[in-house]
C-alpha cells in the first residue's frame, strides 16, 4: 500500500487490480496505430503492454486520514457485481482489496465518509456487499456523498450498478446528495469535472499550504497528457470531456498540486508538467 502525505493528511492507495486492461486503440478511438507509434517508447512496458497492446491500468481507492475524518475515495469493482461490458469484472470473488484496506489500519467500520468521483462500477463496487442474499453497505458508520447530477443520471439509467451499489446505501439512510462543488471542510471539497459522466467531480485536498486533487477519470492514462484530445470510449460526452481535461491540465501544470490518479499505473501519483504545447506526467 503506497503512502504519501500533504500537510496533516495521510494518503494511502488501496489497489484492487493492476493489469493489462483493453487495447489502447479500443480505449481511445482516436489512437490509430500511426498516432500511437511516437508514444510507444515511453509508454512501454509500464503503461502499455508491448505484447498485447493493452493499457495497464490499476483499479484503486484512496484512503485519507485527515485531521478530522477517515475518508475513502472511490471503492473499485467489488465482489459479486454484475457487469455485461467487461467479463473479468463480472461476479468477482476476491477479498484482497478488503484485506488490504484492513491492513492499512482502517477497517470498514472506521470510515466516516465515502466520496465518489463518479458512479461507474469500478469506482463504486465496494459500496456494498452481498450478505445473506441482500446488498448491504460495506461501511456501516459512513456517510456516502453523491453529487446531485451524478446521482440523478445514474438513477435515470437505473442499471445494475445503481441497483446493486447505490440503492442499498440510500435505503440504509447513509446516502447524502450534495452539490458538485460541495465543501466537506477546509481540507476536503469537490469541484465539477463533467464529461466522462454528467456529474463527475474531482476531490481536492489541502493542509498546511500543501494541495492535492484526486482527478478520477478526467484522464485514464498518462498518454492523455500528451494527447489531451483523445477521449475514452466510456466518456458520456466526449467534447465536454476534452474541454474538462484541457482545463484541468492547464490549471495544474507546473504547480505544486499533487495529482492522485485513478488509473495511471503505479505509483499513480505525481505532477503535471508542461511540454511545449502539450503536457506530461511526472510520477513521484
């Protein structure tokens, strides 16, 4: 479990999976073989598998210990969840993520708040567990914060992810609907980053003059720093996702803001650096 700190906030990555995912050209429709070629030398082998051409992406959470709260950002794929689009995520049975969370020093009962960048399966799966045939909240003492626009969108879709991961939390009285720019306190707040999903948010952290932001799926791979116009196949609104991505990169490039990524390969954390008229990601 990789660890870092900004001010008084202790940050740990809790990784569920890190392996070749899908071919880069399928993930990014703009990534033709010709367009990918100049990037292979620096992407392979750590971010792009040279044998299969598949992107190497972790699925992970961030555990925060602030001066006031124990907070979990995103909750990975989880167990026994339905997924018709990506078979390896369907009906998983692997408690490794939960064991690693406990080993980090925070059991499920210790979590005060669960925050979500968005409500896709790989960011909300451990919201609930199947116990005695019923979906129940994993974090019994936590409040789960959902951005209004994201919640409304997923409720309208009403897919299995919403039914399995979100409805049981609401029924248990643990869900809290908030604005996309909701402030938890002076150390943690949300900021709108729509495009990948309608209510996607980034989660900002600050302590003792130091800053960090968990960007969720504003970008999926470091190649999008070099190619900000490459949208992901899963982006709800590709044009808006591109605009949000460029704004994010411009805002944080050449600053001391630490970027916590959802899917960049390990160590996943670093800074945005300007590179001519584009960008690169400098890992810690």
